[in-house]
C-alpha cells in the first residue's frame, strides 16, 4: 500500500498529527501496535489550562476531576501549598481514543495491532504484515521509538512511571512528595477514587514510594517509560519524531501531552508540499525550539539543580521557597518555570546559595538549551 504520510503511534501526538494532516488533504496512515487505542492507561492526565487549549478536541466527558490546590513535600517533610483553579484531570484513554477517531473521520487510515517492524528503504517500511510506501515517516511511538532506532537516531535515556488506582474519598487537589532530587511520588483525583503513582529512574523503589502515599493496596499497576529529555534533533532525511519519541516533555513534571501536541501542530503547520520536505522539517524543529526554548531551558536548570542536591539541601531549598513566597502568584501547571522571573532575582539567588556549584552547573545546563 502507499500513503503520503505514515504516522507510527496512535497516542495523542500521533492522532493529533494524523487529524491535522488529513484535514489539510494529505493521505495519512496511522499505525498503532496495540489492539485498542488508549490502553493500557499510563498517564496522570493532569492538564493545565494551556495544555487543554492546545488539544484539537476536548470533551468534558473526559474530565474526571479538578485541581484546586497542590502540595509539595520535601524529603524531610517541609510542605509547600498553592491554591487556585490549577488544572483538570482527564481520562487519557478516552482522550486518545476520541482523537484517533477524529483523525479517521477526516480520512486518515487507521491500523491497529500493526507494529512498525523495520525500514526496507528510505521510502518503504514493514508495518504489521504489510509493506507501506511513504513520502514522510513520523515516529510518535514513545520513548523507545522503533522508528527512531530504524532511522538511525541516537538512543535516549529513560525513566519509569507507575501508578495504581485505589478506592478513596474524593479530592480536588494533588499531593507530591519529592523522593530523590527531582524524582517524586504523588496522589491525585481519579474516577471513583484516587490515582497514586511514582516517577523515578530504573532501580528506584517505585512501588514502595507509591505504597507510602496510600494505605490502599492495588491488584495491579500501570505505567510506562518516560524519556529523560528532548533530543537534539527531531528529524533526519524524510523521518520526523514527535511526542515522547522526540523527548518533547516538560522537564520538571515530565508531562508530555502539551509539548507533544505542540510538536504535532508545528509539523502540520509547516508541511505544505511533499517536494519541500527538508525545509518543512527544518521549519518544524526550529519552531518547536523557538516557542518552547525558555521553558525547556529553565525547567532543565531547575531539574539539574535539584538532582545534584542532597536531601538536606532539598529541604533547605523548600524552606527558602516557603519563606520568600516564591510559589505565590507564580505557580502554573503548564509553565513550571513561571516563578523564575527577573523581578525575583534576589530570592532566586538565595536558592542558588544552597549549593553554588550545583547552581553553576544548572546555569550551564540552561545556557546549553538556550543556545540550541
């Protein structure tokens, strides 16, 4: 079979791209290795206002909870709290499935139970039991992207996220406990109860962290792999990567919906003519970095700073944040670097004083991304 665009991965990034390109008149095939779109469910589903606005379709039926407050607790037990209309909790399974169906309604061809196996040539691949010819191949197939590997992209590091769903009283906020550096566990609202989860590196005691956030035991866990950070390049030849396959996520919370959907929208906006693919893919990559560089740079600096600190030093950081009110009038679920404003520079320097060496390394990390 032949298609102009072969999208591998039917999650929110892949289905968003398939919808937008089909709407523009391109022939699009989107292939998903799983039998059912949206399952297994492996996301917190906490989306702030900006992320919700980025979605090409939003149904109130997806919303399973509201976030009106959030607490963040350091390893030593120092707690920070923010309040406001912070976010909504959406059912990612329903969101992914309906976005997939939206893409098909615009003419995209959907293939489930169809894993991407290998490239046969620059314009042909084996998907499931079929050979598919294409002009543009897009990998939206996650942190361990087969498309990226077959196309010769460098491998990425990854972390792990696990969660369980438990029966518990309704809540309208979420609680985060810093476990190690920037790794954490959390509890949040969910349909009919709560979701309790943890994020960490391979080898971290994720299940123990989760059990520490809830007295309820679950019969099973769900989860998946999360890229450590963004790739340097999102394309080569006639292959592009979006979403987790490109490492497009928020550095601190590791949320991937907003950044991945933006990647799909930028790529769709840039693609006008298949004869102009190199220019199209350059446009896509440069647009993503231009519009997200500040958040990525500052977010990575914060993350690297935290990861270089001891538990006691993280406690000191939390104490300074509480004393100086750094989260007040500044916290945003989507723009997590928002409190780092120039008018707060004296307060930020107090944070840096916790470890000058770590702060210098974090600044170097920020500059690396700013200069990209």
